[in-house]
C-alpha cells in the first residue's frame, strides 16, 4: 500500500516536472522566434533604407552628369566666343566697324527685297490689266452674240435636238429654272440617244442658262465646258437659220413650201460608213 502511494506521488511529481519543462521550452522557443522575427524586420528595414539611399544616390549622380554636360556646353560656347573675339581683334576690326558692316548688309538686303517686290507687283499688274481688257472685249462680243442667238431662237417655231441621255439630263437641269422653259410633250429614246422637239421659247431658256453657266467662274471646269459645247451647237444650228434667208423671205415662200426644221445634233462621233 505504502509502495503504491509512493509510485503515484513520484508520477505526479514527474508530470509536474514535465509540464514545467514544456512550458519553459515553449517560452524559450517563442522568445527565440520573436527575436528572429525582430532581426528579420530590422534587416528588411535596413535593406529598404539601403535601396532608397541607392536610388537617391543614382538620381544625384544623373543630375551631376547633366550639370557636367551643361557646363561642357557653356565652356564650348565661351571658347567659340573667345576665338571669334580673338580673330576680330587680330584682324583689327573694332565693334563699331563690325556693327557698321552689319547695318550696311541689312540695308542692302532691304533694298533687294523692295526691288523684288516692285518687280513682282509690276509683273502682276500688267497681265491683270491685259486680262481685264481682253475680258471686257470678249464680254462685249459674247453679249452681242448672245443677244443675236436669242433673237434667232425667238423666231423659230421649234427645233429638233438629238443628244445623249446624260446630255439631255444636264440640259434640263440647267434650263428648267428659267421662266421660258417648257418640257417637250414627247421625248423619244433609242440606244441612249434622245430625240425631242424644243420650242423657240424653250430654246431661249436653254441659251440663257448655258450662257450664264459657261461664264460663271465658281462652276467646275467640266460643267463650263459642257455648257459651252451645247451652247455652241445650238448657236451653229440657229446660225444656219440666219444664213438660209430673212424672215420676210420665209414668209414670202411659205405658200410654196414649209421651211426646213432646225436640227441640233450634239454628237461628235463620225458618221457610219455606208455599206457597199
């Protein structure tokens, strides 16, 4: 009995000793780990400070390099200036003499510029004056021809016109805004060619529109040329009416025969050769 109690007591004392040892080991390990962690944090902070210091040092070095390059440039400019001054002194030229030569050169340049400007102005004024005179003379001639064609168109009962469909669309688009334009009652189309009868009143509207279009500088060149071509063909056809005789002659011979119908053809293609 006595021996069993002693054994239990010894076991309890052993457990107590083991628990104390475990606690002591745990505390020691924890303290050691805390110390290691603190050392690692300190090393990390030192490393960061070292890196920051290195970056700062690198920036300062770059700034120093830039300043050195700037100083080298200033030194080179000073050296060039000193050499130029030395050469000027060696040549015996004073500052006043140099300034005087510069002023003379400037005056010569300004004189050349003024002469060139006068020459350009004179060269521009002469062609402009000639062009204005030519335009005035041409305008008077064109106006007289235009009035003459209007008179001829007013005396025509009707005229036949033959042209491409696109040319017909252009003619209608140009003339339809005129107060005298009347769309023909019948328009025939075959192989993209239009055949229509235009009254004298409609011819007046067509001539008026085309005359103004070909003289308008704001219109595209292609439009002006097309208007001039159609205007010219109408003028040629009406010119044949005038060449055939006066209105009195036509009236005198009206009882014998009807006058030929004026025909306007806008087609520069060569006529087809007759088959053998």
